C-alpha cells in the first residue's frame, strides 16, 4: 500500500504526518484550515470525506482499502468533514505545515445543510 509520492499531482511538501482514529459512524465536521493543505489517506477501514463546494453543494469521497484507496487533497479555505464507516477507520494526514490549532476554524454540524 502506497500513501503517495513526492512527485504526485497536487502533493505538497510534508512537515507533519499524523493518524486519527475515526469510530464507526462518528462524524467530525466542519473544519477549515487557513494555511494547511490536507493530504489524507485511509489505510484501514472506511471513511467518507465531504467537501463543501458552497452552502448547498457537496462532494463526497469514500476512502479506504476496499473503496477508493488514494490520497485526497483539501486546499486551505475549504470546509470539510468526515464520517467513519461501519467499522470505523484510520486517517493519515500528510500536512504541509506543523499543526497549529489557531490556523483552523470549526463550525457546528448544522452549519451546512448536509445529511450525514
């Protein structure tokens, strides 16, 4: 299983790599980074990522070994959230900057009209 390559399209330099466990059916939304480019891979389980194109339009990406095993890049300024599949999942974020809580905004689940 390969997470990514340094010459992959859209890939940014990695300054920090960290894992997040996502429990089954758990929703973590909404988040928006002001500086960080998020590069996520799901090596274990299944996680659905939802990216808000605008207040009413969303793109869904199902990641995991049994789904689309690839890297999802989310640019700064984009709202996103994710939900663990039936057995949960493990998310690897290959971030282009060191994690700093103050560079990210959060919003309540009801902020967007999306049905998880």
